[in-house]
C-alpha cells in the first residue's frame, strides 16, 4: 500500500502512467480531468500534483498525446459522499465566511504552467 490522502484513498501516480500508456493505443488526444487529492496539508497537495505532472511529462516524451491536465478542484467544495471533509481546492474556502485564500500549491502550479516545464 502506498501513501494515502485524508479520505484514505491510495495515492498512486504510476497508475496515471499505466492508464496513459494503455489508452495511447487509440491514438486519440487525452485530456486528464478531475485529478487532485483531498488533503489538509498543502505540501501534500503540491507533491501529488508534481508527481502526477511528472507522469504526464514522461508520457509526452514517449509520444502519448496528452493535451491537458485539469486539477480537481479550483475551490474546496462539498463532495457527495464525504461532505465538506475533503479539502480538494487550489483555493481554500473558509465555509463560515466564504473567504477564499489561494494556496501555495496553486501558485506553484501556476509557475509550472507559465514556464511550461516541471
């Protein structure tokens, strides 16, 4: 068993690589959506993002047609099975006041996007 997020789900970036290789045989563009962990520690969020983007970069270097990566989610939100317990957002939501605070992981992801490199 690997590392787990706050909801007990295993974090397995290599699984994304396996998926990308398996679906490359269709020779269709691949858009990764809703990829993000429910974690309290923002450093864990950034590690998750970085490790998954690294798998995307590897896939691209192997000619796999990944056209994009979308993190889940921009904001902390209500999850149908877990309520407000999981903190998925790049932007923290203080539910009592609805104040939004951009997390450091969002800034780091923005930097990767701006530079177009890990």
